[in-house]
C-alpha cells in the first residue's frame, strides 16, 4: 500500500531513496530498524521492525504491558506510565536483540481533531517546482491553531493552480497562484507534552507523533477504500477515534471520550464484581447485541469482598448483555453525531472499518451496521511478517500502522515533534532529564 497519491510532492521533496528505488525516511535508512510505541488507556505495546528493500517490515521484537497511569489516552501518573512504557520497550528489545534509541508514537489523549485549510502563494506565471511547494507548506505553518493546541499533522489533500482544483501533483504546471488544501490535526498542548516528557524519561527520542486513527488506518485500510471513501473507527480502551478518508487522503479526524474500559466499568458496577473479573467476563461471555439464547446461558460472577468458594453469584447472560449493549450503542451514536457534524458523513461513503481491542466484542460489527447504516468490516494489520503472534489482531492495528507510517511517510511539515517547539524542545527535555536525574 502506498500513499504517494495522498501526498506525492511531500514524499518527493523530503524522502530519501534506497538502492532499489524505495523511498525511505532518513531516520532508518542506515539500520533499517524502526520502533513503534502505542501508548493506550488499557495497554502499552511496542513493535520493533526491520525494513527490507521492498519497504515491508518484518517484526523482530514485540512487547506488551498493561497500561498504568493513563486515562482516556492521557497520562495522569507520570511514574506509572513511565514504568509501563519502559517494560513494554524492554520486552521488545530483549526479543529483538536490539537497543532502540527512538520511537514513533501514537497520540490518543488531548482530543485530537482536524480541520481543513486553504493557503495560496503567487508564482507569477512560472512553473511549479519543489521550491514553490515548500513555500506553500511554510505559509501553511503560519495558520493559527489556537494558543493551547499542538499541531500533530499537516497533510496536503490537494493542490490548485489559479481556478483549477483537485490537482494531486502540481509540479511542472504553469500559473499565477498555487493553492494547497491541507488537513490540520491538532491536540491539546498539555497531553502532548506530558506524553513527550514521559517518553524522554524512558531515555527515548520521538521521531514522529501520529494520531491513533490515522496510524490504524495505514495498517488496516486498502487503497480502494481510501480512494472511494471510508471511515475508520478505532475503538480503544478509553477513547474511540475516527478517521475519514476520501480521494486517497485523510479528510477528517475526531475522537469521543468513551471506549471499552467504560463497558468494563459498567459491568463491574452492574454485577457488583471487581474490574478484573468484569474484564474477564466481558471477554469470555460478552456480546454487543442480544440473542434468544442469552436467557438460557448462566454466568458465575465473583462478588466484591466475597472471594471464597461458593460465593459467586449466578446471573443470566441476558443481564450481562443488557449492561453492555447500551454503552456500545452510545459509542456508535456519538460517532454518528460527530460524522454528521463534520459534514463528511455522506461524502465518505458507506464503508466503515472497525479496529481496536473493543471492536472484537461479538456483535459489535452488526450493532455498528444498524446504528451507522453503513457496511462494516473488522480491520486487521496488513503486510506484517515475522513473529507477529497476537499483534495480527485488530487491537494492534495502531502500533502496526506506526511502522507503516515510517515506510510511507517522511517526517511531516510541520508536526508536533518537527516544528519550532520540537524536536529541539523534546531534545532539551531529554537532555535535562539525563543530566539532572
């Protein structure tokens, strides 16, 4: 899968070429090794991949750790989050037999959202070259995104020359004015900087920060879905993220602060059991939609404070489903409302792809189809080889997509770790910590 059609100029101006002609970002041109870090509400995952000459990744290391100190994708306890990240990274390093110094990391916290902007520059009737494109991108960098927001992505969607719009590659064309339409993805500054600081405390640098649904889409979508229009819904533990694609490019992103952990907490409250038992019951017996057989199946539920044998309560599966289904309906109703408010609900087409751990609950696909009135499939990471194990499932689409981002993109212009605030800011944080702790 290639995203050249999404941003051919960006790739051509900034990418480097391997001996085989495959474009590779500069940060892994020497060793071919890239590390991806998914910091989520319920788990922290690290994958280490080695790129081949065809631009594909073989997984050589994987580490997974229960998330601590993270709520709704944002860090709330720096020490616990640092420990979880360090443990996941160390496990991946041990498996790979490599020591990593930098990672590509996802961003879920800070409510990342997007908006489309249009900028124009005068070219005076001359042909468009790389310099003109860079000038347009530099002007786009001046767009105000708010005093408390951090720019994560600035993705060119299309170009225009004078009155001709919808151009994917303007180089070599003549005109008086060059325009560029970009999709800007921004998030609250605090969660972004907390994430960067926590990773720096693990003695790691950040190569790029990538919005979670964008990363998941790079792993789970096929080219035709991006071209014809589709919506990816990444159902995580604390948040559900949305990414809309149209004409091969990212058109829209948003996030709702409800996810699989809220379902688990509802079960724990409704059945008066511990959260750990609620998660197990959800995984083994849960369903997002009721069926006629639910009345005939019973479940043993350990009660809080009564851990002895024979103390578990016996409940019908229908009672469990009656707790799960309303929360799952709420998630998809919120997603539907965000899509309608964005104005992209119709233009993105009728194709929906579900990823994330919460999407694996039986009946989720059918419930999404009923509420969203769209065709729904379950998305899994594509084009991974090696010892991937559990990383082949929907829960690991985001971390796999971070590796895909390394192959398909150069460092963006601008991003939260590539602008004036960083990587200089990030490096200063890391250097201060290493010198003073």
